[in-house]
C-alpha cells in the first residue's frame, strides 16, 4: 500500500478487527476546542469577544466603500491601517476586570474567534488606505528619511495627522448615531401624518457622498488581443447615502453624459440626492472628502 504509514495501517486494521466495517470517529469529536489557552472556549467567551470587536469597530472603524465579493457578501468595516491584531488584543485584555477569567484567553485563540465570529471586521491594508497624506508620510519614513532627526520629525507629523483623522472619524460616528436616534421622530411623524413635507420635522439627517473610481465597460480581467489598441468606454459613479438607515443612491453616468466632477456637477447630484432621501428633516449633516468638487475649505452649498 502506498501513501500510508505503518502506524496508520495498524490502527485501521485493529479498528476493523474490533468494530467491523464502520467509519472511524476521531477522538476529538464533540470536544470543546481549547486552542492552546487555559480556559474553555464556550458561548460566553465567544459572545464577549464578538461584542468587544463590534463595539471596537463601531468606534474606530469606517465602512468600506465596496464589498470583497470573493470572501464575504456583507458590508465590511475597516479598522485603521495602523491597527494590528496584537494591538486590538491588548485593548481587549486591558479593558477586562482584574478577576476576569477572560484574561487567560491567549492571542491565538482571540484571533481565531475574530476570524470565525466577525469576518466582516478587517484591518485596512496600506493599499486600501487612500489618504494622500498618510501615503506621503509612509513613503517618507520608508524611503526618504535618511537621518534619525528627519525620521523623528516625519513620525511626529504622521501621529498628529492620525489624531486629526481620529477626530474626524469620531465626528462622523457621532453624527451617524445622532441621525439614527432622531430618525425615530421622522418615523413617528410618518405614522401619524403620512409622508412629511420638506423641513417639517425638527430632526437631523446625516448624508455622505463621494465619487467612486471610474469603471471601464466592458470590464474583463483578461485583455483580448483585438482590443489592445482600443479605448474602453468609461462610466462615472457617484453615490450619496443616508447614514441613519444605510440607504444609498448611486448615479451611473456615461462618458458622454458627465457634467464634470467640479462643484457644479457634484452639487447637482447632491441636491437631487437630498430631494430623494429627505424625509422631512430640518437639519442636515454632511460628510465628504476634500476632492475638487467637495472642498470643505470653501462654501459650496
């Protein structure tokens, strides 16, 4: 017999002689896994880890602008690129009480529970971190900082930038939570009066909008030789989302329909989106980046 060791052969033969022709059952079947940790991984431990990760992602994470259809079908939440599994694990242990048995949970077991229970919470890789400032500092620290003083100065500025980014993230999360809470007022008015008029409900709405990367049509991972010298058709994508209910409107513009990505074109789409998403709220919070048509340093609305 090929591909089988003597020990395995002896075990199979002894099982056949003792139990007859029935499948062998592994000895660890129905046993609770321990994963090199000193505590039993039961429902309470798994629930505690899952609740921590979801709360951590709600505070520090940002929703992904797209979906990774190869691995998961629901929306992803991306933690900052400077985060690591180790740092999240340390925060988990630091937040426990001194007498908690969860302190015995090892890092490897924590990471396996993360992948099993919350695969939609992921750490942003440097290539998905699209902040130009972050990329500038990373390149400077990796390639341009030849002296220790230069590296320290770049690292200091990089940390200051991350602090400001965290403030913006907290502001975004605060507005989203506030809009979710005040959405109840809108729903109550809808039940009582039906569809509300514009600016008739004293509530806050929170919208976010952005241009997506241009898409070429037809799109294929493999380029056919006959179309090597041809230019595919470009399609422009713009999205605006109501953060209170995660309702999004996407605008698909052909290359001969584009009205420009400057202030005029962007605000035309934003205004149309507000008219369609508005449920009567009087106040509006807007989140966007500093692209040409969305420059928050100038009055565009």
